[in-house]
C-alpha cells in the first residue's frame, strides 16, 4: 500500500523521480537540457520549495515561474507529456488526497501556462 504525500522527504522523492523521467523523455529532455540548459543542482532545490509551497503550504518558494517558461520552444504536446509524466510519477509513488491534489494542481498549472503562452484558447461565456 502506498502512502500519501506528507512531508518534505515525500516532495523530494516526487520531484527527483519526476525529473529523472523528464531527463529520459525524448520530447522533454531536449527542451530542459539542450535549449534551457537547466542547472539541475540549482533547479531541483527550487522545485522542492515550489511543490512544498503548493502541496504542504510552506512559504519557502518565492519566485515567478511563468516568465522563465515563456521563452521555451514548447507546444501543447510538451505540456501533455509533462502532465502525463507528472501524474504517472505521483500515481507510482503515492496515493491519497494529497496525491490527488498534486495531480490536480499540476494539471491546472500546466493549463494556466498554456493559456498564457497562447497554446490554449480561453473559453469565454457570452
């Protein structure tokens, strides 16, 4: 039986496992490693803080993630793969309310980024 996401160690496991998958992915790895040339030693601790803030309510993250993503050469397919890998990672490692919240929040973040990047149409009510 899997446990739910409960603490910083769980966040670290989630982030490390997810980005291991990203680094092995033929669609996402080139964006992160070739184009963005991510400094993983610096990026991973930032992601621990980000997801800790999102899921555990800590106040350790104080950044603006969207501007850094705006210049990336990404399409809807990149976001779909990102969501797929993230939700699969969460499901492989955890189960419970917080795990479901992680999947939901990641999907919402991806959709907001896509809308802001002009990759999704905003649904407008008449």
